[in-house]
């Protein structure tokens, strides 16, 4: 039986064009970009070109971009690096900036970075409430801000339910108080514009875009102080020490360029497919409920709860029928706890445990009705105990 892979929010296949672009820097031009010989200089040129390309799509200067090992490291560097640096950047303030604002539906890399700041550095963390669709209103954000707020960190689009935030309005609310804002754009990249959001920092991960796992970037505007997490050789302008993965940077830049060039067309096409699939599932499964914002959601994400079932059992039945999907964030896989995202949006814990997420690839061209029929059959089988 062939497999239909619908867990692209967890990771995607590496694109052939990306592999082709990387290969010279894994074989012929494999030098260390810090070395002052021909091989090193070739690597350094490739790294600089990749940095400029990534920064351009993110709406930043080349000098703003820091290559990382992925979205988790990029988010950690943004939250910890900006928050810790804020204490030293404003020594004249009588009240040190030790306050972080985020939301309760963020990726674990943001939530746990906040916990770290609270435990070890005396930060106060505010989780601004979201509405039942997962949206954070500008007024709710404004109400959470304080004179000692060092940073706002919010997901541009949620990794479980696909809800898209009004990044421009949230940035305006933060900037009105002179506070920088970081957007976790790991899920948004390739589906939404990264430039023009007003964000002071943006995180992306290559493996959501057709680049290898272990690649990513954080772009931080030059005026924002950033405390490094990794110390050593001073690479990445001192913000992330360690020998750079030149081939990975080239792969990330290539994948991001391709995704950006195709973004408008793929978003329209996949969004239409997603809408047809959602409608068909809702018509076929009386207990199905869509989670997240019904309109402002990622084109490739369709997430449901199926009350009266077990989400894990539905996933197993779907896989038996050749369809691979997920119950939510891959980073929380194996947990018996209900999704913190769904609980924060008001879903009862026992219903949250029935959640299933389908995330489509950028090149998806599927029969939505046939897929929905398979989903309905799987849910029915689990609900009836067959």
C-alpha cells in the first residue's frame, strides 16, 4: 500500500533542487568558512550569499541573519538572547527589564525558554490570553505590556491548529510601548509573507520548507541587542559560535527561495483543497469539530477533534489505511497530556485528546472527497470499536 504523508507541519521531504545546491559544499568545496585559504574562501562566499538570500526573504539585512540548527534553537536564541541582553542594554533604568509576554499556545521552545528565564533569571512571564480560535488581539497584548517588558514572543502561525496572528497589529501594539517583538515563523515560512510584519526578530526552520533537518535561522534587527547562547570562536558576528554548516545554509537559502517564489500559487491551491477537505469531513463525521480559526489559518493545515474517539486510535487506523497524520506537535509526541494549545482555547481536556491534524505539502494535488471518506471510515471504525 502506498503512503499518503499528511504530516508536513512536522517535517517535509528534502527537495531535489536543495540537495543539488548543497552537494558542492559537501564534496568539492567543503572547507571551513573561517579558514583563510581557497577552500575556506569558497565556503565563506557561499555562506555570505546564503545569508543574504535568507535575510532578503525575511525582510532583514544580511547582517541580521544568524544561522542555527533549527527552529528550536532560533526560538531559544530569540527569547533568551533578547530578554537577557535587555537587562544590560538599559543599565540606567531603575526597574530592570525582566518581563516577558507570550501566549499559552506557543511552541514548547518558547514556553520553556520563558520558564528558564523565570527560574534562573528572575523574570516574570505573562501568558496573554487568546480567544477560542487561538487569536491574540492587539488589545489583549497591550494590556499585558509593562514598563519592564523586555520582549514579546508570539507564533506567527500556530503549529497545531494553524491559526494565523495579525502580526502587523501585534507589532504595532508592542512598538507603541517601545518593546521589541519576536515572531516564531517556523510554520508560517513558505505559506505567509515574512517581510512587512513589523517584527524585530523572526525564526525559521529549514525542514518545514524542503531543506534538511538541522538547518534554521534567526533574523534580529541590528538595533536589538542579543546575548549569545553559544560561546567560542565568535562565528555569526559573535552571536552563535561554532563552525558554520555551509551546505546547510545553502540548502536553507535554496529551499526558502523556492518556497517564496511558489508561495502565492501554492497557498491558493492548497488552501482551496484544504477547504474542500474540511467541508467534506464535517459533512461525513457528525462529531467532527474544526480547531483554530476557520478563516485565518495556514493553507496547509486542517485540524479536528472527534469527540467520543481516541485521537491516537484514529491515527493508527488512518495509517492502516495508508494515511499518515498526527495528533499535534511532533515535539510533544508520546505525551499522554492533552494539547496545551487546545486546552488554552477552551477545549475540554478529554475532547482535546481526540485531536487529529492533517498538514498538506506545498505541491499537494489530492482528491479531497476521497480523503475525507477515508477519514470518516477511520473515525467510524474507532468509535464503533471495530
